[in-house]
């Protein structure tokens, strides 16, 4: 696969990114806690508290009546007095008075505008040192201010006071409060970056850019919890098109896929259709079951073969018990007769479909099977059925799909949205393409979008239906799911399903006639 040269935001969906953040929200919480602990440790072992003792002075004129000058006369001198209080000469004199080699504190001076007031703040590492340093400055400053300012004097009117709490405690507390949101924000940015760098398939348009294969269909998210009680009990229902609660467009998409298989059967005589995926829980078994059901609505001899001998799922999907003496696993291990094959094909109630289930086998037993182990069974089934849908184990874990690919006629890959990186999906496609079976393309499954969740009636592409958020379709269809309408929808399901099937058939017949005419 060629590397993409341009970053395209349309290849990413905000819903997938938010879902990734939700799945990893514990990392955001851990990052916030680590940030708080780090700042706390730094402040405990490295942070030095500072204590400040404040003294207020007033500047008065020596020639003023009553010893007080006007503000206008002394305002300009206040700033000059402040510079003297902060000078090295005054600090050295104060240190000498304290019996120290250097002044142990820092002095800051503020002069309120339009006043003759000076506020001197002396900060040191301990309350006692700050207080003594302020007293030393007050005791020795007059020796130098009297020589510089002959017309004014500096008098202490308030302080100094012995400080009880650190003056920088407020900034320390504020930094500690900000540490949690800053840590969480940093981890959120990192997770968003990882979600983008994962290069998973998030949109149908992005799939066309990322995957080297034909996009056969886009299947949007369907509900597996049919009621609030099911959701609370975490009980899921199989997404089968025979269930009236399945949405119209879900069923329609399955029928369109069926038409592709019928076309392969008519043009090339294909009978064995292999369905696989790269990873677990991508929906390959459900799609295989629905394709078999859709084919059985039109054709008599349709078989669903569960070739996943490690974790078979078709028996669970159709709620059928597996006969330990008559199943795929037994036939591969001990052989079979035509009568046993007929008995092992379990009919699905209400349909023309037959299911041949399997039982899980030990890993060493499964790995002993080869293409020659499956060949007699598949050749026998070819003579009995027109369409055989084969459900295989995931390709990312086992090589069973590649082994069966040399025996099947057509292969198809199921890709679930935002699960696997595009690079491993392309590796799976390359592996299927290298087998004798013709690789038909991939199905993008379980697609969700942020727009569909926020605006259930607005769909950006494809058929577009949400998963438990209400349905809003284009093409003139407006299906609601109120209690009053749900009953009428279930009653009319059979008719709409038949109509969609006829439309798909008409499309296939039209294309066939056009091909014959051109030929």
C-alpha cells in the first residue's frame, strides 16, 4: 500500500476520537493525579516559603507647618526615598547592624500614585528573619536619607509586623489547583494524537483512501439491546434480518451484498463464499449469517457452514444446540457419509436456510487440519447446495481463512470501524488475494458518526442510520420508533423486505441484460 501523502480530516470522525478518549478516560484521571502528586512533591521538597514583613512610611517636609507638608510637595520625594531604601548601601548597613555578612532578605518598595506614602516589604525564609531585617532597615535608613534629603524626612507610621503565614502560599496553592486540569489536558492531547496516528478506518471515505480493495457496502450501527431491561441486564439480541426490529436499511444493505454473490454465481458458477475478518468481534459471523438468510429467501439450496473450529458462533447466533456426533468438527476428524451430512444440516425455522454448526476443538487438533482435510467435505457440500457461506476464524490470529481460501470460490473481508489499523487490513487483503479464491472486496461494518449521534436526522453519507439514537433517512422514508409506530413497522416488515429484494433483483437483471446486449 502506498503511504498517504496528505493528512485529510475527512478520514477521521469526531465520534471515534471521543469514543477513544472515553475508553481511555482512566489514563486522563491517572495523568491528573500524577500531576497533582508531582507538584505537591516539588512544593514540599524544593519550594522555599517566603515570609514578608511590611512597613508603611510617610514622607513629610521639614519646613511644613505643624511638621506636615502638602502632598504636592512630598509626592515627588516618595519615589526617591523608595530607591534609597532598596539601595545596597542601606542593605549593607542593615546586615552589619544584624551582625551578618550580607543582607538575608529582599526589599521591595511601592509608592501609591498621588500620595506621600511608601510601603516597604521585606521578605525572608523565616518570619523572624523577615521581621528583624525590617527593623534593621528602619533603624539605619535615617543615616543615609538625612544626608540626601535635607528638606524632607521619612517617618514610620505602621509596622513592621511578625508574619505568621508564607506570603507566596497563594501562588503555591493556585499552582496545585491548576496541576490536575493541566495534567488531564496534556493526556487528552496525547490521546487525540494517538487516535489519529493509529490510522484506523473511521469513515467510508477514509476507508477508500486507506484500504487497497473494493468497498462493497457500508453497514451502519444497529442496536443489540432491544429494551431498557436488556440494556440493564446486558443482554444482546442477534442482528438477523429475520428479526422484524432490524432497520430497513440494514436489511437492504444485506440484500445488496446478496446480489453481488448471486452475480458471481451466475457469471462464474461460484458456490463457496468465504467470509472473514482480521480481528475478533468485527461482525463477520453476523454478516455471514445474514447473507445466508438473504440468499435463502430466494434460493432453495443454501447452507451456512461454521468453519471456525476454535470459537464457533453460528450455533449461538441461531440459538441451535450442536449435535456432538454430527457437526463440522466431527466430520473433519472422523469422516462422514451423505446421510450424516443431511442430518447435520440443521434447518432454521421459518426459512429455507440450513446450518452446519461446529464444536470448538483443542488448538493442536485444529492445527493438524490442512486444505486436504477440508476438501472432501466441501466437495460433498458443493453437490448438495448451490450457495455455501463459510464463516472462518479471524485472520490476525489464525491461518484457517487462508487455508480455506484455496478451496473457496470467492472471499470477502469484514472491517469494523475504528478497530484495526489500515496496514494490517491491507495485509489481510493481500493474503486473501494470494489464495485461489477471488477476493471480492470488503464490507465496512458498525459505522457510527458524531453527526449521526448529535443530529439523528442528519446523515452525511450512505444510508446512515444510528444505533439507539433514532432514525432519520433520506430518500423519502421517515421511520419513527414510537410505541405506536413500532407495531405497524413490524407488521409491514415482510412487505418492505420483499420490495427491497425485488429492487435488488431488478438491478441485477438489468445489468445482466445490458451485458448480454453489449455482448
